[in-house]
């Protein structure tokens, strides 16, 4: 059989899939952070364009992908589905392992799948400028790329510690024409307040979100963009799973298990959601969402309404959370360091459709190195989590004939410093103490 | 029409093309550096395996690609041929611009196309370990990847200045399991001698080649590998042009001009050579080889026998050269900083089949930024040279309907520091003074 299954441009799906109407018992609506009442599009419209809000609230299963978005997707999509034959051999497993290679995007990760439509809908409604935050830098690079395609300005608040440690990410965004500032910055009220109190703070995603939101709220020409968690982001990412289904059909295969790493949840939702209708029709298929032991929202968090940021300015989302003031240790998979989880993934865990799994940092890097030396592609630290889980599944019963599918969410070429630290023995495993999680969860908002 | 033309795995060419028998007036043989007599495989066999030497000397047009090499090529090949529609729009040209995206390889460049067969033929003949040099790091990463696939050890002598400035390249090689040392090193006679005399030297490709050769000559289990210049490397790279021809046929297109950047010449030979038989049969097609003004071997050098390294240890090659002791300024396209040029490209320039063109560094980075903001992919500094030439061709007569093809030899995600310097205004143009070139050329060996 073929090593890769490739789709031609005209075989790319022309609609996204929205899993929301298929979630048993549905989703609870976001709440207004002040009134604690369900929040409608009118108030959210201050920071998001209507085109995206309609998707956020949508209960339609299939949503047309605009031609202009398809045109840009075609720069790199459809992306290959690859059989990890060399990894299988190295593991001595009878399982077939397939991975969807989202690393071939111009910015090296799946984040571009949502950045492009987000920039598009904003452009279409006359927005001139987008503000956003970025932690590890994957989302910031993707939005910088996407805004450059639609002639929008882009302002990225980049968590200070990443701003200093990841100069290549900053350079990428600059090359695409974006403006980047270390967060906390002197440019917002929130930033100035925090700097006055903690001049040496390394920053956090929570602070950066607050700054980007304040920026968008304060300017007529600007809206805000978020790279994960929300429904519309998960909808855009469904292109991953929709393509994969077509490719598996060509290969005459069907997965026994679908695996993805979970930070905010969008890449996993992207590969898994399009298989949910089959599951609901009785097909035997498992879904495994993999999170770091150091930030175990699905395995140790609580399903509750919580804020998306430390400053408590976002709408309240009903999700698995460790508490909005939970600060995970500085593990190297920066994209997985988020206290909450997409409401869609949370609901599918609640319904026992998705099985959460937590893994340790060191075994993830070991898995990543094995993958690089067998399949040739160096994975992003986040992606190593999915690979680790695929290895666990493939070796638990090595003689079992099964088909394992995981999402290769991005390559690690711009994050090699993490591998350096791994080889130098400077990385450690973290199991977050239950007391610390309990302490943070005591601060959940009272609904 | 489609944005990308994609081939499926089973459409990948199964033979390489060797242009040597089609070069009018042929090639002159390499000479023994001591006797100045033509050099046969017996002496070269000390550093290269017979499988590669047979290709080096071959006058066969088509050479089978071993199954084991095809299997690894399939990790990323066939690679897309993409129409640069967004760049065309930005330029306001009626030309169609196509690029072959070699940046999707696991190491981000075309270098893997030759690294894989080189590792394979060495493995097949029982070699346990390969030594090589690397400047910018592209070749060293590619060989590290390839040796990891065939269970060989790999030792990379990396020019010290790059070793210090490009930590991510070093990390990549380490992840693939290679050993890397800054050159000059304490590990070879040549290295120790130079360090004793110049303890602060930044190193050079010439020194690193000498160290890698000394390493291979001194150990029974070790052979040497070179990433460009030689015939067998150009043969391996022909996969680029062979795939492209198939893809253009699917698109119903034929190029009026084929463009590539030229350092040692292998990526340009790879895309151009498979079109040479058409040219010789009377097809109207131009070939443009692009080099930096700071290292203008084709446009200002001389066609003569010269050494491949500063230490005068390699065979003498008949090629366009600026003199083996020519030291180009530290431009950021490290892959183009070589005093010589592949004998194959040199002969095709001599026959007026290839037109050489030189371009300045700053206009290349400008072209690269425009490409990133239109087509979304950040090019390697070397690749920016090909893009610049494509832009020149497309805008000279913007209303002319023509088809331009260039090789996108690699992405720039691991070399973003060069873009930083460009944006900071720290880069400059260099026109190498004719006296300096004349001085270096006065030292050509007397044949």
C-alpha cells in the first residue's frame, strides 16, 4: 500500500463540519461575566465579527467554506495522511499507525486552518486590524500569515518569556508584517498596571488575552481573534478530520482509535469531530484526548463555568477547568499550558465519548525523538503528546490488528530549544499536586 | 485551474536522470591533485562507496532509484508544484509563475534528495559511519536525517560561526542522532593546526571539508559525503525536475524559463537538467542560474581546473571558480558561499545553454518578504535568489504571456535570524572587487 494518501486540490472538502448539533445533551451557552446570564451575539459583537459569531452559535451541521478561504487553504491543503510504517517497525507492533501531517502548513502547524477564515470574516465586515495573544507563538504566526493575505493589520501580544526565548517566532510574525509586543506591555491599562506592580514578570497567557481584548475593545477598527477553545475555531479545524476520512476511505481503512493532543482542544476536535456521527450510528471507534500531567484539565479538573483569562474579562464558558488562576509549570509544550478546555471537547468527555489521558513530559520527548529518527519529521512538543499516546495504544497489545490515527499537529523546527533542554537533561516530569488544583478551583465563579 | 499540482506516491519517478551524456562536448574528468592525471574510481574509493562512484562516472541517461530510497522519499515526495497566483497578482504580471516546493521535506530543503541515496549506498557496502561538513546547516541536517534512517553513525564538522549562530540546526542534527563538532576542531590534524595558529578563527567550509575528509581517510568504518557540486548529487536531485515535468504536463503547461539559485549547483541542476533533452531537440526554453553578487563564480569566475577546498586535498574539478582561496563576505545565504560550481552546471554555462545571473542580497530579501506575504511561505535566504530572478523575468515585460518555473529549494523557518538582520537594516549589498577575484584566481593550480 501507499506510504501517503494524497488528495488533489479539487478533492478538498468544501464545507466544514459542526459537531455541536450532534453532541448528546448539547452545550450550555456562554454567560455574561457580569450578569451571569446567557450571552447573545450583540455583546460579543464588540470583539468578534458577525460571520464568526454566527458560527459560534450555529447548530447547522455543514457550513460552506468561502471560496476566498479555499483559495488560501490550497497553498498547503489538502495535507498528506501518512502511514508511519517505520515507527510501526521500530515498535514491533501489528497496529497500523496513520498520522495527518498538519506540519506542512506555511507556519508549520494546524493553527493556519482557523487563522485564515478568522482573517477573512473580519476583512469582509470592514475590520482593518486584529489583535490577539500568543504563548508559544504558533497562533501568533498563523494569524500574522492570515492577516497578510487579506491586507489586515495584526497586533500580537506575546507572553514576555516566549518573546525573549523564541526570537524566530517573533521574526516570522514580523516577516508577515505583524506588530509584536512583549506582554505585559506599556500599551494597555492592564499591562501598565501589572508592570507597575511586577516589573520583572515573565507574563502569562491570561495577561496577554486581557491586553489583546482591551486593545480590540478600545479601537473602532479592531477586533479580537482567539486561536483555540471556541466553537468557531473547532469548526474551522474540522477540515483536518474531513480530509482524513476521505483519505482513509481511499486506503480502505477505518480507525479503531483517534488521538490528538489537547491544549485548548481545537486540533483534537478538528481530527475527531467528523468521526462522531459514525460513532453515534454505532460504529466502534475510540477517541483519546491527550494532555500533559502538568496541566491536567480533563483528567483532574472540574466541569464548570469559568473565565478564559486570569483578569476575568472573558465570557464564562462551561468547560473542564483547573481554575482561571491556575498557573501550570513551565513545560515546553507551551500550547498545552491552558487551564481550561474547549466546551465542545468538554461536553464530549462528559458524555464519555472522548477518553482523556495524561502523559508526562519526558516520555513525550522520547516519543518525539523516536518519531524523528523513524519517520524523519521532528514534531512540536505539543504533538509529541499525541505520538506518545499512539505508541501506548500500539504497544499495549502489540499483536492486536488495529488502526490508530493521530493528528500530527505541527513540526518542531522552530522550537528546537526544547529538544536541547531534553538532551541536556534539564527537563523534568510534573504531577500537579491535588491541593494546588483544589486551591485554584476554590476560586471558580459562583453561578 | 488548480493552485497546486499533486502527484500520488505511485506517480513518483522510479529513475533518476543523468544529464552527462547529453552535455554537448561533454565533461572533462576530475584530476588527481598530486599527479594531475585523470582520477579513476580506485583512488576515490577511499572516501566514497562504489555505488556512488559508479554514478559519478556514469554516462547512462536513466538510473534506477533503489526501492529502499523510494520508500524514504515517500515520506515527503512527490512534492507539490504550486502556481504562485498571489505573487502574480501582486506583481501585476501576465506571466504564470510556478514553483516546486522542496521546502516540505522533513529537513526543510532539497538536500534530503541526495542525503538519502548517499546514506543508502554507503550502508549497502557495509560502511558504518559517514563524515561530512556543513556551512549553513542544511546539508548536515539532511545527512543526519538520512543516516538515522539506515542505522549509520554521522559526524558533522560544522563551520564554527554557524555552529554558534545557528543553534537550532545543531539541535536538529542531534535529534536525528548525529554527532556535531565546531570546525576547526581538536579532533583532526588539520583542525588542531589551524586552531594553534588562529585560535579565534570563525572557520570556513574549506576547513570543514578538509577535516571531514581527514576523518574519513583515517577510519576503516567511515566514508565521506558531499552535499552538492558532484555529478552523483546532481543525478539524485533530478527527481525535482522529473516530477515537475509530469506535473506541468498534467497542468497542460510548459516553461519558457526555468530558474534556480546556484551555490554548488545541485538544486538548479535538479530542476533544470530533465528539461535539457527537450532544449536539445529544439524546444524553446531558457535556463537561468542565479548567484549572489558577492560570490559570482559563474558571472565573474573562470572555467578552469581547481580544488574544492582551501587545503587543496580534493580532486581537481573543471568548473567555474573564483579560486579555491577566495573568501566571500559573510552574506546570509550561507549555501551560496562557495568559490566553485558543479562541473555539470559549468559545462552547460560554457555551452551557452544556462544563462548565469547575479543578484544583490537586499533585493533578494525584499523578494523573499513579498513571497512570504503573498504565497505564505517564508523562503530560505538561498531560495530568495531564485524568487528575485523570477520576479525580474515576470516584470521585465509584464504583459508578456509566459510560464516561469523556479525551484523553491527550501523554507527559511530555521534561518529567521537573517530576516531579523534584514529588517534591522544590518545587511548590505556586496559587489566583489575585480582585483580581489583576480588575486585569488592567480592561485589556480597550473595544469
